[in-house]
């Protein structure tokens, strides 16, 4: 018996339009989630790289132009989010601006973080490597006959035979950290030679007590140590100068134009220079990973929040 035809059973009507609309909404939500995750993260990575490496050092105007273009992209996205919010508040039921607002806010955060951390990475790592690479290397430097003014553009200095540290005239200045200095002098069989002016100094952080002549920085006691890598951290230079001034007063010596070097073996110079580049690259990859996890966490929070609001 045909019960449907008899009136005993009628199949429930299927709202095909509603099913298609639900499937479309699910696809749009998936795309929104992917866009909300990858776009801010990629924006951060690109901004971080632009501000961290050679392009910012060699062609800063181009780097700032690129960042300006990215800022314009963020502004356009924020404008679209604002328009969607206005449409929603005016009563348009089809406008759900939640993901667009989240994306624009995340892009702004990614841009700002990329600029800040990129500039810090350039300042502390990339710039030091590039500056040292562009500066001159001097060989046969004799502190007894050469002056600091002659080596203003020195990135590396390979000292003459017999040049050693005069640890008896070392000094430390404490300001949160301890800034340690020891003069680089010519020596003979009797020991360090008294110089008219002490313009070459080995330096280090936290490797002396600050109240005694106990400099223990770098290769201070290695017999083959005879080279110096220029100290490039500008924010530390004034504190090392204060340590030198204390040494001048304590030992009755003169330092007309002090230059600061990390004391090491000659074969370690290239390795130490490359360490700045390696540090810049490591900081970049750590930053990428950290922001990846940060953005993933934010997207997960947004999915949960929007689901409770019925917007996901």
C-alpha cells in the first residue's frame, strides 16, 4: 500500500536554500579563520625581516616605503571593518563584521610588533655586523707609537709583537652591570712599557670585580691573544669611558682618545663578527615562531568567542 498517497505519511520538506546557505557560511567561516591566522602572521614576518636586515641598513628609505605600504594595507582593512560595523549597526542582518574586525586589529598588532622588534634586531645585531664589515682592519698596531685618532675607522686591530694587556692598570665601573677595562700596551722583558697615552683598551662586561685590578675578560690570559674586535655598542661606550677615567685617576695615566676592543686570538675575529649575523638570524626565527604561537592562541580565543556570539 502506498501510504504516502493514502495520506498516512508525508515526507518532511527539505529547505534546499537553507542547506546551501549553511554550507556556504561554513566555507566562509573556514576561509575567515585561515585568513585571520596567516595574514597577520605573514605581515609580521615581512615587516620584521624588512626592519631587521640589510635592506634597512643599506637603503632605509626603501625599507620605510615598504613598511608604509604595509601600513596602508592595514588601514584599508580597518576601513573595511569599520564599514561592516556601520552596516551591522544600521540593521543589515547579513553583515557579520566580527572576523574582519579581528583581522584588522591583528594586522595592526603584527605591523607594530614587526617594526619594534625589527628595529631592535637591527640595532643590536645586524648593524654591528655591517658596521664591522665596512670598517678597516689594521695590522701591526703598536700602542707605543700609534694614537687612537689614527684608528678611528678601525673595526679590527691586529697588534704588533709584544703587545699585551697591562692587567695591573685594569679598572671597573659599576652601573647595574660592571664595565671592565684594561689597557693594551707594548711589553718588554721587564713587563708592560709605560706609555705617554693609553688609547687602546680591552673591555668586557661583568668580568672584573670593579674594586680591584682583576680583569678577566675575553682571552686576557691566552698567550696567542693579540687582536681586538671593536666594541660597537654605543649605549655602553660612555660607561667604558667612565671606567677609563677612573683608571686615569687611580694610576696617574693619560688616555687622550680611548678606543675599545674585545681582546681575542686573531683566528677568532671572523667567528666573532659572524656571531652578530647569526644572532640577528636567530632572533628573526625566534620572533617568527613566537608570533606564530601568539596568533594561533588569539585565533583560538576568537573562534571560541565568536561561536558563543553566533558569529563563527
